[in-house]
């Protein structure tokens, strides 16, 4: 009985499949036009901000191997400064060495690769460090500020300094 | 043909967003680019273009006014008058200078906005 029913429901061997195909293509066209009218080609994300207020004392802690990580942004040029403990950080007076790196713009754009490498090196020295201070000059365009902030925070898979503060 | 359309459909579903940015106030408005995958959480919509500052689509003041004062008074008054101002999303044009953006962000904070986020286009 089951075999008979199957034979009855199956399309005949010489059936014309074109109407089915046309229906499928029409459905896909309709779905695509619906998607194109209700969505946008721009994917957006947000960067939560930590803003220093007027007169705030620097939030960057001075303990740990790495401290006072500061990035001065001027246009697309960046100066990175940080203090590295050269003696036992638990000692009463810890000797610190200040290191400075220049990250000049490449073809008028931020050299995010070099900046990321410097920050990754700093993070490797003190994996517990999470804070950084970003100090853009007045005329720095928002694109550079966002690019530096994005690089300083790192990616969700390999975060660098997620508590970056803008001054 | 059906395969091609299916692939196109999957691509569209993957790469397009249902949350469009507010309409660009001026031609040439471009958001900065970032890799942050954090999703938008809504709130007040503040748009800062090279020409003007907008709150929920309404022009509030010229951006030039934000470059030479610590607080943008018209924006401060408008935000302060709003009941729901816990969060704000700032859409800034990539060309806007930091001193203008800083003033807008500081104004939102001063008016009682607890969480301020910058919206960027995903890389």
C-alpha cells in the first residue's frame, strides 16, 4: 500500500519542472528585493568611551611593570610613552625607565600595524595592564582618534588596553 | 540560477545590517572605521558633522561653536530637558576635529548622560 501511495505522489517521469523552478527563482527575487529595501549595506558598531573630566587625576595606576601608558595623537602621527619598572615592583622605591616611540603616519594615514606591534610588546611585558591614556591634539580628525582608540583596545580575541581613556 | 540567487541571499543576510545609521545630515558624511563588534544599544542620537551638531535629527548648533568652548550650551539645554538621557550614541563625521568632538562628548556627560558611545563603521 505504501509503495502504491509513493508511486501515486511521485511526479511522472516526463513531468515539466520549469514551473517549479520559475516559482523558486521568483521567491528568491522577492526575498532579495525585500532584503535590499529593509537593510543597509553599512555595518555599524559602537566604542564605549571613558572620558576624563576637567581636573581629573590620571586614572592610569602607577603600580605594575608597565605604567603611565600615554599616546599623544597629532593628526595621524602618534607618540607613545610608557614607564617600565626596571627593578622589583614590590620594592619601596621602584626604578622606572621611560620609553618613547614615534609612530609617524604612512601615506597620511595612521600606521596601525606599527602602533599595534608596540602596544602588543608593552602588553607582553605586563599582561595585567589594562589602562591607557589617549591625548589627541585639538585639530586631530575624529577618524584618527577612533583608529587609535580601536588599536589601543585591541580585538575581543586579543585585547590590549580595553580601559583606554580619552583626554 | 537558483544556486546563484541563494548564494547572493546568504551574502546579503551576512553582510547587511537592519540597523541603519540616521540619515546623513549633509552630503559626504562619513563615519570613522573601527573593528569593534559591540552592538548598538540605542539612546539619544547625536550627529556631529563638519557643519553642525544635530540631536535626534534636529539641528542644534554650528560645529564651529563647539571648537572654542568647553560646553555647547544649546545642546546642553536640549539634552537636559529630555527625560530619558541615560545613553547616547554619537555619530561623528571622520573629518570633525577632536576639540569639537570633545566638547560634544563633554556636553553630553555634563547634561547627565551616563554612557556615551561613538558609532563607527565596521571594517
